[in-house]
């Protein structure tokens, strides 16, 4: 199982839990964290026993964005990982889900600050839960910067454009309730309960046919920008083979026999 000093990894049944673990810096992104994240996504993709991923943060924060000094190497922290970035200059974008989409569902459990790069990573997740005191926002323009983690492309596809542009152009903070109102997150729970709710949702996902879950997720993203005609054709191409799997037959038998299905990914 992978992990670094700034990214912890553990298993909860069929769920891989990745925890951003740099609480003294509100889990600002560092090179060890990015390497750990990337390795976590790859581990989940490669392990068929993993059916979902939960991403969360330690110490009451999700992620306060990029630590530019740490990433630039202005200090000794994480220097042992620099060869990884040299070997794969795209690693940080894959870690932040800009250039990589895990085939398993990713559920975000957000407490506290989820701003700048934190909100950008959030847009790469599939299902999102936030504690009541969570704070969201893209602060880059206030600092004369550009949210280059994908927000000018993704945000307008995930929430109404007027809300996306307000978030992008004002650089103001958003409460969890406001984030839910505009559709950025799906659940707001009492502070401290985000991880438990995310794991609860993960268990619902894990109980479903894994081949079907992965195909459904892939179809949603694949068809998002297609015309309806092209999207429906792509859906049939991806979805129809699922009906011939042993998992589909097991699901039907279990329903008829009024029992829980036992899926084997075949």
C-alpha cells in the first residue's frame, strides 16, 4: 500500500481512503503529497478489490491549495521525490485529477478549507460531501494568478455558468451551504461527519456491480460534451456488453432469490 509523509492510505473494506496529511499547513499541496496522491489513484485503478475511493484531509481541513515554495523545491522537504517529478513532468496534474480520471468512483469528504487548488482537485471528484463549516473558493485572481488546475474549463460544466464565473472572477469564499445551493457539493453534514457520510456513500457504491459502476462512470464523462445522438450511441457501445457479464447474471439471480449479490468482476 502506497503513501508518503503528507498522504496517508488505508483500506475500509473495498474503499481506499486517501488522506491529505499536512495539517500544520492546512494540507497545502506539497511534492510528497502529490506523489502520494498519484500513487493512490494508480493503486486504486490496479486493484480490482478496491471499488471506491474516498479523498479527505487531516486536522479539520481539506486542502488550502498549492504550496508553491514546496513544489519549487525551495527547501529540503520532499527532495527524495523530485526524481519522480523529473521522470514524469505531468505527475502533479495527474495527482490533482487534471490529467487523470480514476476508473473507480471518487468521493470527497471536505472539512474546513477547500480553496484554490483544493477546489480544483474537488472538481475531479465524482461525489462530494462537506461539513457545515467548510469553505470553498478559487482565490487565484485576487493574487493576480490563474486557476490553471482546470477550473476555467470544468467549473462551468459542473455548475451554472453564472455561478462559475462569479466564483472565478471574484475570488471570494463560499460557505458549504452556498456551495451546495449552486451544485458544487451534494451533501452538507455536521462538522466532523463528512468522512463518515462519504464512507456511507462508498458502501452503497461498493454493494453494486463493479463492472457496471465503472462503465456507468466512464459513460457519464465520455458523453458529457457529445450531442445527444452521439452520446446515446456511445452509451449503447459501452453499456450493452455489461448485460453479458457474469456479474449481471448474478445480480438477476440475487434479485430473484431475495439475497445480496456476490460480484466477482466477470
